[in-house]
């Protein structure tokens, strides 16, 4: 730029000089008057010289001839000499004029060049002026943007004039911290006074260290006090200016509120600590896998449980290391889904092989880990050791599908097996036989020798069936003394009879107990598929009909169902008429069996048990008519009557001062799926004005399984009213952890046969204890049915069973007798 200025100045000076030279008057340079005078003077002098020569005979010319010649032609000599002098004079003048003209031409050319340069320079100056104008405009816009940025950003602007010790806070910053614009003094000491006491020393140190460093950028984090006394975390950044001697002049920077970030960092830190603590101390296996199933990490509990150290598993494939060969192929799809970036990686259950060869059952829950592009980068697998639970489930499965006393399949498994056989028949010529077995006069064994001896006999009887009925044939216990056999794929009736004879040959042997010999007989009814029925209900009914034919005639025999057996039908019609009359004449009565608190020994409730007071047959127990009532639909009328009677009795107890006594009423499975039951109970609560929390409705697992979802909905609505729900006969149905969790229940009642059988076997005792503990873990109360001995009572008390009922306390009694028991206020232990 300086060079351009010098060139510009030189061009201007040269142009001025040229213009000056160009405007000189050439006559002032040539001076014609002076030149003319000079020429005349020379001519005059020359004339005088010639006159002297010619007329004075001057000695200048020695040659006389020449002299005479000159005198003779003096006029021409004079003219010649004058002409020469004029020529020389004119030549000199013309030469000077030519030189002047050439110089003027040269000056003119330089002047034109200078003018062109001036024109170019003028354009350049205009361009520079335009640029300066644009820069000024941009500077004004930049200043406006700066002001907008200062006011619009959440950051506060600060400036520290080091020499004057002035510390400037932007208005936006002051307002953000709650201060008025003129409230804070613009001094460095003001800033220092706002710093949190814990941060002040380090914050000041870092600022001063920066200005002494003489380079770089300043950055620090600390807390500043707001006007209301609270502190905000600030990220302070700045840049210093130093003079030539390296002394800081000023520092300019910004304050950014990072309180939320700091709090978030602290939250994340705590969460990380918690997560690490959970991973380190949780009693679950935690594996971090890549998308191919290779192990990246394992937690301490995983090391402890499997026996492998972290160093031994890192980089190894989890399937090859932990999973048995036969289960690997199924689980490979898990990692295939991960590689395909599937949204849901399913949970799974498999066995895990430990370092010592022990096998564990583990339930895995899987979560995908994604990279920044949203692709699956790995899998976090959390495994819970469910080995013990699986063992319990196996035991509960036995309870659900096997009779606890005889270890034969129970009614549930029998029905499933029958339906499976029927549904899978593809050959029209396929036949099978259903044999219904009833032990004749089994009640006499219980009455004579007691239930323990009766149970011993049932076990012995079951062992014969298990040993003589071989797969694919099937045997099961339906109820107390009723058993069934399925002879599969038979050819004809003779084959069935042959198989029955072989079984009876071993059953008819005398049975010895307490040094006494007993001969027990059996009544068997036979129904053959498809001749006597094509579904479970008909086949079972016809086999039962054939069995009753034998029992009512000779006993100790077997009989194949035939169409001539009308007695069963007649009895069915007769039973229908009798039950209809019983409902119309209110022949039903409720008996009440006390329920005793096993902690206090006091009566805390009663189970209402229905009886049929038949005009001719006397008292009939539920087992002899409830199933028939359910099949015929009479159960709705009977159940409605029973509920009303129980509610009325509950009201009587409350009026007598026994409000705390709970009333338990059994509900049929046919009624539990009906919404009408809810309306019915609402009407009864309104009619008798009793506290619903003192009521319990008992339902069985097999009953609700007829329509599980509908049953659950009805039970939930009843439970919402404060009525407690009890799961009856636990241990004889589908006793599963799944149902305990899914069903809306408050109480679990352990079946009486299960209690009596479990007492004599160590493994069964453990199962009972586990059931009690498991239900307590689920916040469920446990009621034990069928307590008949003090040993059973003591065992249940030791294992913290909540409530018990059974003959040890009292059999079921009429209402007036139960009220007497309440009045006695007896402690049963």
C-alpha cells in the first residue's frame, strides 16, 4: 500500500512538471529580438571589417590577386558572407526550435501517460472508497449482531480491565443471576465475592495463573452466587490481551450456566455407581456379549456361580462355553436377530454348564446395546438362577398332575390324556377301553383301621396298578377310592377282559395290616371307544354306569357297558326330579367348620359347607350331588341359596358381637365365570348390611380353568369390593407358580389329603414348607385343611402356617352348634 502511495505521488509530481514544461512560451526560450539584434550587430561588425579590408588595404590579405578579386566582386562577397551568417544564425535558431518541439512532444506523451495513471488511480480510489463503505456497513451490522448476541444468548459477557481493576458484567448476565443493572460494582473484588467459598481459592488462582502465562485461552468451572443465595455452576472462558512487555491489559470472556449439566453429570455418576454396585453385588449373572455371542464381560456373581473367572471367559463364545450341545442350535437365532438389528431380542431359558460340570437352569433376559448409528453393537444378558424354582415347579407339577398319596396321575392328567388320545385318532378302526375302578366298601377300612391305614392300602393298590399297567396303557386316581385304566389300541372286548383279569389277579390277593388279613373287592365298569362314546364325558359316564351296575348287583366283578343299562338313566331322571324338589322345598342346609388361627388357637372364621337333607336318604354330602348339580345347571339355584344363607348367618354373628369372625363360602366354577354373581353379591351386601372384608369366596383351580380369563375378571371385581378370594384344594389341581402370580387371590388352602400325606415323607414335608414360604413371599395367607392329628398341627405351626381346620378342632356343625363354639371362646392348643 505504501509502495502504491509512493508511485502515486511520483506520478503526480511528474505530471505537474510536464504540465509546467508544456505550457512554457517557446519565444521566451528563443528570444527573437535578442537574436535579431545579435545578428545585426554581427553584420555591422562584419561590414566594418570588410570595409576596413577593402578600403584600408589591410594587411590581413597578403594575396593581392585575391584581394583584387574580392574588391572587384565585393558586392557578391558581401552577399555571400551575409548569406552564410544568416544561414548559420537561422540554423542555430531552427535547431533550438526543433529541440524545443521534441521536448514538448516528449512532455506531452508523459503527460498523457500520467493522465491515464491518474484515471486508473481515480478508479482505484473510488473502489477503495466503496470497499471502505462496505466494511463500515459490515462493521455496523457486526456491531448489531454482537449486541443481539450478547443480549440474546444465555451466556453472560464479562471483561476485566487489569490495569484499572474494572470488571464488567453484561446486563444480561446480571439479570440472569437476579441482580439489577446498577446493583453490582464493576470491580474484580465483586466477582471474587460472588464465588462459592469452596471454589474461590482455586478459581482466583487459575485466573491469575492464566494472565501470567501470557498465551492461550482461559477456561475454568466454579459456582457463582445468585441474588437469592443459590449458586449456579459456571463455565468461564476468556482471552487476554498483553502489551509489548507481556503485561496483561485486559481479559474478555463469557459465563455459561452449566448447572443442569453438572447436576446431570452428578446424577449420571451416582447412577453409574449404583449400576456398578448392582452389577458387582447383584445375585444374578450379567453377561456383556457382542452380536455373535462372544463374551466381553461377566460380573462377580456370574464368576462365582459358574466357577469361571473373568479371564477364562473373555473372548469365548457363550454358547460353546456355557450351553449344552443339544440346546445351542435353538439359541443361535438369538444372535442372528442381533446381527439383523432386530428391535426385540427375546428372553429365553436354558441350562448353563458350570466349570465343575454342574448344570444350572437359568432364565435370561436380553437387551440390545446400540452404537451411535443405531445398530446393535452387543447384548446385555441378565440371567437368574432358577434351578431351585424349577425343582419346586417340578414338585408342583407333580402336585398338579399326580396324586400326592399314590403318585399316580390325577384326574387332571387323566382328562388331558384321554382328550389327547381322542383328538389324535386317525385310524377309524382304532379302539381303546376305559375301565372305571371303585374299591368296594373302602369306607369300612377307614372307619375300622383309620385313615392312615386306609392310605397305606391305597398306596399298595396303586403300586399294583403301576406295575401291571404298562405304556402305552395308562392308569390314574380320580378321587378317594376311584381309579381308571386306559387300555390303548385294543382289538376286541376279549383282549380287554384278558388284561383286566391279569390286573385283578394281583389285586385280589389278601392285604395284611396290623397282623390282620383283609380281602378287598373291586367293582369295574368298562366303556369302549367308539362303541360306547366318542368323547371323555360320555365314555366316563358310561364306564361309571357300568361300574355302578356291578356295585349295585354283586360287586367284586367287572361289566362292559351296554345299551340295556337303563337304570343309570332312570336314576339320572330320578335325581333330577329329587333335586328340583329339594330346591323348591329348601332341603339344603349349611354346616360350619371352624377355622382356627394357628398362632393364637382361637376361632377366626368358618367355612360354610352345604348338605342335602334328603327326606328318604338323610344327610347327603356335596360329593354326591354337586357334580350332578353342575352338570344339570341346578348349581346356580343351589349356589344362590347357599350365598344368601351364609350372608344371613354372618349378619347373625355380627349382631351377637362376633364381627371379626370370617365367613368362607365355596363358589362353583360354573358360577365364577358369570357376571351375574357380582350383581347377586351386591344385592346381598345391600340387603344384610355386612362388612365385605369379613367374607371369603373359595374357588378351585380346576373350576377357574374352564375359562381362566373370565374367572379372573370376575374375581378382580369381587376383590375390589374388599371380599377375599381363597384358592381351594391347592396341591390337587394346576398348582403352578404362574397361576399363583396371575390369579387375584388372598388365601391359599392346602388340600387335606396333601397335608396328611406330606406329614410322613421328608421330601413332602419340604414341599409343604416350601409352599407355605412361597405363598408368604407372595403376601398370601395359607390355610391347611384336614388337620386330624397333633403331629400335623405342630408341623404346620412350626412352619408358620396361618390358619387350620379339620377334625382335630371340630367337624362341620349346624349354625346353632357353631354359635355355641363361639360363645365358649375355646383355645384349641
